[in-house]
């Protein structure tokens, strides 16, 4: 009797690909891939101060972004059941539209993922020096907004990326085991943290209506939109379960569930964490929440010892988050190269004896470290990096949901097989919400606000960093596509 693995390999062959990667992932590992990319602890700890400082009632940006992203995730879950292939964003887009649109989608997502690896690794600076002063390798000022703090963040981040690169070259089994253990620690930690913060509350749930810093000149909507950048940055990467589809058992059923569970779980626990932190903060008006964020709440409300235990858990979350993002990026690079869509495709699509694309892992790691090193000592770069990765990923998502909507309107939307995830009659409405939300959030994040991206008026280009970087990425992509556009290596679409 044929094994489940052979059925999955035969299913993949229908898309024109042979089974090269090893199918070692089950339901929990697939969920962990998406959850660790989102990593509530990593991004909320890293960016809480931004949300609070610009819009006191910023909590309400969380459910708004969650609803929008759930629409996107539902569209992706439907596609994961139809096209269980690595490099999913690229693969979905080119099958829904054209090879050219698909290529630029994959390119945009790949660049966004590489920048996200760097931006995620930076978060160690928020945690490690607080745990132990020895982690402050250079200088004394730990703040990310200081020159010495920024330099130290680059050093810690580079060390982490080198480590995750090594792990990712060892094969999916080791990566998945580390990732699953890390996600388990993160889940247990965030639930315990919520409970402890609620037991140390200084005020009631009505704190979510608090509007510290809101001006009386009617400009609160603009500040509210800025504060939504935190939620928009957190709820990304749930598609990673689809990136690992060729290494997942029964991916048509497993990946859609993992995508939805990762986002739903992150949305729920993240919202509770925000409420609990606001309720437990010693003060809402002393300026600490707007500068030090959640680490201040932990150490001041729970005490140094307990606070540092949770900060250690946050450090674990940051490490597995960086690992998961790099894993997704290397599979995107492998998937595109397998189609002959990138320079040096033959080398990049090679798979080691451990069943993993080693060269893409190394290249993603080198590029991510390079992004950090070239900005050594530049404290203003961190908000710019975050804006770039968020906009690029949202644009890539939009280049999937928009062609999907066009296909629906023309009556040609892909449907999953009977018994698999499908939006059914709700598909059109959900798809419209996903497209509208993706467009609005991309514009919101990319908008060149000096108060966010260049508050010290240090360099004019920081205000326009996201649009300039994105334009440069598309120009580089256009040059690369021009070299590869005549390739006929695309497998037959199914």
C-alpha cells in the first residue's frame, strides 16, 4: 500500500516538480512556522513604545488589523489547499495571474523577508542587555535610539543570524525541532505573563480608552494611523506554513489550518497581552511606556527577578522568530531558482544530502548581516528597516489577493478539492476586504512621516526611506527579470 509520503510526492509531481525536500513536518511544526514568524513577544516588545507614544488608545488598532489580516489569511488558506508548493506567495501569484506578476511578487517577498531577518535580529538589543550587562558589548547606552545601542544591536543581531544560518543548513528536522520547542516556550510564557500582569493590575480594562498625548486640534486620526504600525508589523508571516508545504505531511489539509491557527492564536494572545500590560503599568503618564515599552512594565510590575525570567523567554522568541523568517526566505529563493527565475538558479536550487537548500540559507544570512553592518552606529535606521519590511510584505500579499479577486470576478477563482478548506460563497466578500485592507495598510506604513522615520531630522532620506528602498528593489528586480524573462523553465501550471 502506498505511503502518505508517496501520495504527497505524486501530488507535487502534478505541478511539475519532483520531491527534493524532505517531508518531516506535522501539524504542530507547521503551525509553529507561522506563529514564530509572527512572534507576538518579539514584535510587541520591540514596538510597543511606538504604538503607545503616538496614540494612547492604540489598543483598538489591534482588532482592526487582526480582522483585515484574517481576511488575507483566509484567502491564503484557500490557496494553500489548492497549491501546496514551497515559495507559496510566488507560486500562488504566478498561477493566478502571469509569470511576470508572479516573478515580481516572489522578488518583492524575498527582499522583504531578508530585510525582516535583519529587523527581527535587532530586537535582541531590547532584551539581552537588560538581562545581563555583559551583553552590552560596546558602549553603555542600551537604547536603540542611541549610537552605541544601535551599534550593539548590530553586533548581537549579526551573531544571531550567523547561528540561525548554521541551523538552517542542518536540515528541516533540526530547524523544526528547535522552532517547535521555542514556540512552546513562547506560548507558555505569554500566557503566564498575561496572568501575572493581570494579577498586578493598577487599573481596570477601561484603560483601553486612555488617550495619552492626543491633541485637541482634531489630528487624533493621524496619530491613530501611526500607532497602527505596531499591529501591522506584528501580524505578518502566517503564510510561512505554506512556504514549508513541500516539507509538510498532507499539506493540502495541514497548511491551511496552520495558517489560520497561527494568526488567530497570535491575534488573541497579543490582544490580551496589550490589555494586561496597560492595566499593570505603574504609570501611563510618566513617559516610560513611550520610551521603554514592555520591558519597563515587566521589571517594574513583576520585580527584577521575575521580569528577567520573562525577558529570557522573549529572547528565545526572538531567536526562533529569526530562524523561522530565514527558513521562509531560503525556501522562497529555492522555489524561484527551481523555475530558473533567479541568477545562478542551478546553484541556488541544489539540495543537500540532508534535503535542504544550503546555498539560499547562506545567501539570505549574508545579505541580512550586510543590511545590519552597513548601518553600524546609525540609530535612526531601525524604524526605517521595520517600515521597509512591512511595506514589501504587504505589497507581496496584495500581489496575490488582487489577482485572486480578478479571477473571482471573472468566474475563474481556484477552488480546493472537496473536503478541503474553501471560502465558498463568502469568498468574494473576504477577498475584497483582503485587497482593500492590504492596499490601505501598505500606504499607511509607507507614508513618509518625519515624526516616525526621522524624528531628529538627522537625514532627509530617512523620511522617504521606505519608498526609496522599494523603488530601488523594483528597479533591481526589473533588471534581474530582464535577464531571465526569456527563460522557458516554468513547469506546466496545474
